[in-house]
C-alpha cells in the first residue's frame, strides 16, 4: 500500500453546524467543515478522522497521528505484549523538526515523535522505527537488552539497512 503525505487541510468553522462534520477534496487541499463550538482537541481529532475516511474512500492510506498511534498499539501487542503498560506511550506524533533522527522517545513523559521524513517509506520501515522507539520506553539506552527487544521484529536488520542507505544517499548522517 502506498503511503501519502498528510494533505493541506483547510478547516472551516460554521456556527450553523452543531455536531456534524464533513470533508471534501478541493484540488490539492482538503476542506473540513466543523461546528464553531469545537475545541482545538476536537478539531484535531476530527480532521484526522475525516482524512482517514476520505483516504479509505479513495483507497489510500493517510499517515495521520491517529493512524500512527494505532500502529504503535498493534506493534506492542505483537512484540512487547508481556511488558503491558510499560510499553504504552502517552503520545505518538509525526514531527517535522527532527532533522538528525528518524524518531525519538522521551521515557520520562512517555512521548514518541517520528520524523515526517519516513512518512513515505514502506510500512515495514515505519514499523521498525516505531518499534525501536517503543522499546526505548522499556530500555532507554542502546544496550544488549534493548537490541534483543528490537530484534523481535523480523525485518529489523533489513529496515536498518534501508534507513542507512537513505541516509547515505541524502548525505545526512541520520541516527535513531
Ligand atoms: Zn534508539
């Protein structure tokens, strides 16, 4: 399945709307109509939801924060199940301000950020980066125990090779 960057979204608030949300594509943009009373959090949640809905209708996968969190939940279940809450992040977000890293994790507040640079990479590469950051919730440093956790992912080595290749080609020494 081909990934797609999050499109440019224009949110229009309407006082006439009460609870209904709708979205449509207008050229390169997606217009999302929401009730005026929605909070910022509701706006974010609904924009993600409507983008996913539009994408599903168009047979594409849009990589939103919401989708990323769902992906993290699936990976935890597959590879880190016995750690339970220890591997549950508070938030998982796409970020654009992470130039030297594919992803990062702050174990203290249990937040994970994933670079938009991998947004168009294959699913199995995104899964690797995400699992790597989830494993940091359990083991913060890159020690043997950490690599044993990451090694549970069957394509870990392949994904590392892929990322190294991309970093070398772009001339940026990216790290995890
Ligand atoms: Zn790491």
